[in-house]
């Protein structure tokens, strides 16, 4: 029988006083949060580092109302306490979770619906890098974008956490996947993960390369670049194609040809995961647990961790992400 661990009242956390550079990420003491109705308290083993964390640190990514100012959108760890009405998890159970904030800390509260068991065969630390990317790729590429067996997808940022997750999921579900990356080495890494085509966007025109490989165009584009890429993505799409925007690193505005959209009967959409309500995230979690999580045990999916930093070195973890040399996920180890 698992014996409940005594939960302290104070914890370590990364909770910057204001926007700034990586040097703002210093350990501070904060009160341990309390799980409310429908929530669980997780003793954090590790936290994933994501691009929105960088934007939040810079003051460019507003937090949803009620979200903690402590950074971190995904964690792995063990259930430390359950709020009223939660019976689906046992104290001490190893889990990973999507959270609206608070992950860079010893403890975090998560809605029970956004919590998943650690997949079979995945290390607890590596599991911290699963929720954000799997929730994002599954809900946008496979649900919103409706990509399916036999189709072709174009995914930008092929060696990012999103990119490597998209490659693996496409491989698992029979989808041909093209990606872009910023160097020949990164293109090689993307192909090792399973990309059918990897395009160096710095030395090659990705539109020309896509058209050469798929003359009729791709069925879905998963775009995190925005700006002038949107019009170029539309050039890559086949008739009845779908374009899904999940970020806009080159800016939130795009000049597109409605003639192309109308003549090819395209669907342009997008979403942001963090502001979505708990009910939506719970639906995605249930879909992942039923359809995707078993693939880890079957060896069709694996956690891809680039590097693990101690929580006290969160600043270096952010610097590593900003340098852009990582392949897969960057993780902060929280528990000793």
C-alpha cells in the first residue's frame, strides 16, 4: 500500500518578478498550492520547457485568468494529494500532466482531467516532455486538421518538441510527413526520427521541394511560423487541404490569396491550447490515453529528450532553447 507523504507548506519555484532575460529565472520560495475540487496535487519530478515559456518570460505571452505566475506548462511526478471528487488516481501514482502554469516548482496543482498515467516504458523524467506536445499535435494535426492514413502533412520546426512528436505520430498512423529545419544536421536528425522529407529552409525553397515530392500538394500543414509563411504554405496545399496555425514566430499577420483558398477549397484554422477550458483538455487527454498512449508500450512512439537541466539551472535551459540547437524536448529535473 502506498503511504501518503507529508506535504510541506513551502516549496522551491521559478517565479520571475517581471519580464526579462534568462537571468530572471532564479529559485524562490513559494507556498505549496492546495488541490481544490476536481484537482490533484502533484509532487513534481520534472517539468518540460516550451517555447511559450520563453515568450512568458519576455512578457509576450499573457497568462490565462487564474493561472499561477510560476512558469511551466507540463510536468511529470507523483500524486501527492487529491481534491474533492477525484477518485481516478492513487496517492503516489506516477503521472504526467498539462497545466496552465506552475510547473517549474516542487509541487503543482492540475485539473484531474488533464492528468495522464506515465506511458508504459517511458522514464518518469522523460514523461515531463510529453503533455504539451502530444496535446498540441493530436488536437491540431489529427483532430482539427483531420489528417489520416495515406495523406501527407507538412510540419515546420521538424526537430522541435512539436516537430518530433508530429513525425512520430504521423509514422504511427500511416501519414507521410515532410518537415522543415534550419540546418543539414537538423534535417538529418529529423529523418532519423522518421521524416519522409526534411527540407533545410535556409538553403532550399520549401515550396519547391514540397511540390517536387508531392506534385498534387500536401493535405495538411501544421504551422508554427505564421507571417509570410502562411501564403507559402497555401501554395503547398492540395485541393481540399487544411492549414492549422498553432504559433506565429514570424508575426501574427499574413497576406493570403483568397483566390487560392477558394479555388482549392482550403480550410484555414488555428488554435491556442493554454486558454482552452478544462473540459476540452480532458477530452483530449481521454483521446490520447485511449488511442496514443498504448503505442508507447508497442514501441511505435518514444519520448525524445534532448537534454535535462536541474531546476536551479532553468536560465541555462532557456538559453539552450533560444539557441535553437535542440532535437526533441528540454527538461528541468525538479526532484533530487
